[in-house]
C-alpha cells in the first residue's frame, strides 16, 4: 500500500478515537496558559507513540509569554488539572503556566516540516440547553466559564491524529517533523514565545489551520491557504489619580475616570490611514469606588489592529500618545501593559497550490469553490510563526478545514461536525509525506 493510502486508512480507522479525544478536551476546557491537563495528555500520548517530546520551559520562552494570569490563579488551575486526571508526570512541567508541547519525529536527512495546532479554550460559559449536543451527550465543559468555542479542541486532536498517522509511514519519511501544540492563541498571547525560543528557525515548510464554517451540504473539506489576518496589539491601560472627597475637597483629587473617559473618546478619533484598514476598540472600562469619591484608578482594556504590521504600529503609537496626553490633562499617570500581539500574515501561493494538489489528487479531499485562498477576518498569532519561516526562505500556509457548525465561533452554543477531524489528519499527514518522501 502506498503511503497516502496508509494515511487515509489510519485516519479513517481512528475516527472514534479522534472523537473521544476531542470530547475529552472539550469537557476539560482550559483557557490560555491554563492548558496544563491538556498539555500533559498531549505529551503522554506523543511519548507513548515514540516522539521526542518537549514540554514546560523547553516550549515557550517564559518572558515572551503575553497576558499571563497571576501565579495564584495559575496554581488553582494546576490543582484543577491534577484533580481532572492530568498525566502525573508531565503535568509538573506545566506548573505556573508553562504549557504547550512539541513532538519531534526525526527521520534522517531532509527538510523540516512544522505544524501548529493551538490547544486553548475561551472564556465562554457553555450552553446548558439540552439541544446543545455537548450538553445532551455529556461532554460539555465541566470548567464553567471556560469553553472550547473556537474548535481548538479539534485542532489539538487533529495534531495527535497526525502524529499517529505519520508513525505509520515513518519509514517513507526523510527529514524532520515538528508538531507544535501552541498554548494561548486566544488573545494572541502564545505564538511569539515559541518563536522566541527558536522552534521555527530552520523550518522549511510550515502549515497551521483553523476549523472554518461551511454551509450545510457543501462538500468542501479544505481551503489550502489564507491571507490578510490583521496585525494587532492588546493593552491593559491603568490610569492612576488621587482620591478626594467629592463635596469637601474636589480640587485635591486627581480624577482618573476623567482621564480615562477623555482617552476613550479620543482613541476613537484616531484618523484612518491611506495605506489600508485600521481598527481600534475599547472593550472595557472599569473605574471608581463610590458616588462621593473622586476616582483614583481607572482601567481600560483596549486593542488596535491594522491590515499590516506597519498600520498596526501607526494606530498603536497614536493610541499611546492619546493615553499619555489624557493622563497629563488631568494630572494623572498611566501605565500600559502589553497583553497580546500579532503580526499580519500571508500564505505562500505556490505552496498553497502544492497543498491543493496533494489534498485533492493523493488524499481525495474536496477543495472549497473559488477563491481557494481565503481572506481572514480577525487576527491570528500564527503570523509570528509564518513570518519567521518566510523570512528565512521557508514556505508557509494557514489552511482552512471546512466543517458545519451549530453556531459561529466564540458562541456558547458552538459545536462542529467531528467528521472534519479525520479529514484534517489526512491533509496534514499527507503533506508531510509528500514533502519528506522526495
Ligand atoms: Zn480559534
């Protein structure tokens, strides 16, 4: 049997195992930097399959992680992971939010192929309604307030399926495969720390993917690439003022709320840019302690975006000037904390065409109707990985795996058709076989 046939067979035969794995991750959803149970299970499975496995400090650069929760909260997450059946050996390496796993398969001389599978859940309260399948079938999240509402439970599962399929064709591979299980994609917080650790250096071919909604009855399995995700930067902004009696001595206060409000209005007044799209959003404003007190602290959660990294920098620098000026107007001070960031990305067109050819001709997958290379909405920190690979002359693509969904991503009733899992396994494993069997 040729390698592609073996991969197809393994993927088809793994169907139930893939579904069980996805449902286990779904039930024990962990948000960014809390993926301790998830990481420990991935590390255990990869180790048992015979992969060289990197965990803990070896995956993410500790200081390049963004938007990391407090030590105290992470410790609660660690205890929860243990209670929920984390692998006792590997979970220790994740303590303090050092999540993420890399599985490496070395098959002698040849190119390096790297894949990214993100593994984190979202801060969403999953629907408890009986017509929501995860609830009806008993795999809804037991971690209330954390939910796989973006399909990363599927991504992580596909990664493990790929690991198994590649082991079955190992003797036909010439080169190295790296399977990167990335933490904290939501909020674009994790990818950069993996890039900073050097894991994308020397990679010749790189692919990531995201489950993407298709209409009911559409036969498409995949889009070979995408372009145009927005560069972005996320900040927590804190204005510090001075509290005073609002009736007795208002002139002695420094009003942090006023500084914050001035900032909010002016952030939305940043001029558009002739070179392309920009965005700004203030998603949250928390200020003050009581009716008769001059507010001494105000917090904003903001994000900026741009069609290119340069456009994002334009909005980001403008925003910083406004925040500082608004603070100065009211004699307050301001701190900006970086909570997440990503660049823009574009898949290599010639590489996308290779993916298209292999997936259709060798694996029998159905491509989307034109355009084959889809425009991304939103932002994705896979861009850091793609850009690092492309800067060094490698090829990269951010694919789409098409599936029907019960609700849009980030919705509390989100669920997807699990048939996509085996199709994703075929696409990734098949591409590695194609790239490494020459
Ligand atoms: Zn996602």
